[in-house]
C-alpha cells in the first residue's frame, strides 16, 4: 500500500462527487439523445467505445507498471547512464513502423492491439519518471534513507510519491499517444473498437454516424480528463516548495 | 559496558572526482572521537568538507581511507534545507521514520503528537510543507528527528537557511531539547557564534582538504551569555584558528 495513498485521494467532499457524477451523466445523456435522434444503433457505438477503452486501460496498466518499474530499477542500479541511449533510440523508432512485426507475431488480435499500444504509452511514463528520480534533491534521498526507507519501503513510501507529478504528466502524454495507437490499429486491421466503427462509417459515407463516433471519443476523453487528470494535477501542487 | 564514545572517526580521508582526469581531496586524515551525551560542533569555512565528513560519519558516503566506528543504534539528522517530504503533511512527515521502523500506528500517534507540541507545531498538523515558513519547516525536520528517539542527532547547518529571529528561537528550543533528551549531538556549521553558544566541544577544521586544526572545550555556563567577554574571547579564538 502506498504510504501517501490517502493524500492522493482526489474526491474529498460531497460536492466533488456531485461534480463528478454531473461530468459523466450530462455528456452521456447528450450522447444518448444524439443517438436516438440520429436513429443509430447506440449499442454498437457504446460497445465500440467500450472495447477501445478496455484496450487502452490494459495497455496503460501494463505501461505504468513497466515504465515506473524500469525507471526505478535504472535509478536504483545507477545504470541509467548506459541504458538511456539505448532506450532513447528505441523510443524514437516510429511505433507504426513496428506494426508489421506485431502482425507477424500476434496477428490482428486484441493482444496485438494492446501490445502495440503499450509500446507507445510506456515511453513518456518511463522517461518522465526517470528524469524525476535522477533530478531528485540529494538531501531528500538522504532523508529517506536515514529515516529507514529501504528496499520495497523506499519504493512505495519515497520513490513512487516522489515521482507522482512525473507519473501524472507521463500518463497524460502517454495516453494521448495511446488513443492514437489503439484507434489507428483498429482502423487498419481490427473488426471492432471505435476505430473500426469510424472506419466503417467513413467508408460507407455515413456522416451522422461518423460525427457521433468522433463526438463519443471527445466525450470519453473529456470525462477522463475532468474526473482523473484534473484532480491529480491539482494534487501535484503540493510538490511546489 | 557502554563505550565512552558514541562515534569514532579514525584517519578518514576522502576524494571527489573534480573532472574526468583529476580528483579533488576533500578530507585529509581526520580523526575525531565524539563523547556520548555531548553537544559537539564541527566548525570550518564554507565548502571545506564538513558536510562530507558528516555524511561519512552517517554511512551515507564511504571514505577512501579510514575507519568509522558507530557505537549507537538509533540516529537521525536535521538538514540545512529541511529535506522534509513535500507530498506529506506535517503529521505524516514527523511520523515517517516511525512508520518505516514498523511501529504500531497508535504508539506512533502518541509520539508524533508529543513532538508536535514540543516543537511548537500544534495546530499545523494537516498543513503541507509548501504552506509553511522556513522556521516551521525546520521545526518539522527537528520533530521528525526527535520522534526517532535518537542516541545521536546529526545536524548539517540547521540554522543557515533561516532568518536571524527564527534561528534565535530555534537555537533556544534546541538547547532545551538537548538538555531534556540527554543525547549526543553532532552539528556542522560555519557560524562560529552558533557553535560557541550550543556546544560542549568544538572541532575546528581547516580549508579544503579538511583536517582538524584544534579541538576546543567550551567551559562557559549554560544558558550561555552571548554578550559576555568569555563568549567573545572563545569566538575570537576560533575565528583566529580558521583564518590561519
């Protein structure tokens, strides 16, 4: 359990919960209304958004474990100097150039979409966290050690809370790239997900469905932003001294 | 039988890489014995290697030569720039070391509440470091250290980042706390008056590479009169030693 977990709680009052519910319900009612008025199969749209979100959440979860884990390992082992150039080259490889390799090994499958998106999301998280750990004030590191934060205690009580602003920033950047990756791969080769939904609407010239599909993505992005990232960004203000 | 000395540094030398080819000698053959229960200050010019010596004593740095004997189990440190964790409240900062030691929450709560009152932070428990003044941040640092019930308290220029009035109050509080706790204090400072005011022994170190110039015992009654002739004489003597 992260020591600072209670400090990272983002909804403290009833008012916050009401705002959060409003942020979800109002766009949802708007979307359902549009679907009804446009005579579109709403379940198709919601299912497509759901599948894409599922892929994104799994990719993000893997990315955050990998990104934060690798960054902590490199800072711990003091091995970053030798590994960073290698990681830098790897992250600069355009991810879409890797699609044929993913297709060759995994085919156009759900696993392939998740693996592909992970290779896009992980880099910003890894580099932001690594940078935060490497530039941490020496006396803070010393204080953590002197006051007993060692081994896993150091990871959960010092290194992760220390990297929190970097994790938030890296996640926001990583997820925006992740959306592109998942939707891109759905358009190219998958038969479900919002990318596939948009592709089908575009190919058949159905402008209403296409517009609603895009509107659904914007609403999901808006809701995630308001409910998750904005409160977490506000939490990072405590890090300013 | 308990060792007379809480800390023994024997023939310590240390070097830092100055650039790719050269190394810079920070400490040269320093031997120091810190007697248990005493308030000892290490005084020297800025950048002479005092803080490096403190970190070697703490085991944060390994010297290239020499031996460190630590005859204590529990220790804590107060930092020049406070080094309190910005993501934790005042209460959580003070509780940090106790939590890391695996102490039960109820027991830790009792100790933390006691230290909060002792350093004058009552009412500020839920505030975060960015909401505190420099003096209050250092009080959090001192409370965090005291919560550990240290046998030896290390302090690295603890008043250097504070304004004169805040530093004055904190020094008074620290003198009381030291008397109450019967612990060994090792303080590094470049402020001579500060060392004379608080210490039993003062170790004067030279310009880099640091070596011990002289160890002086301050035989002035406590609380020290900062305007007495003896106080000025002692301060002048140390100033003369550092300038030599």
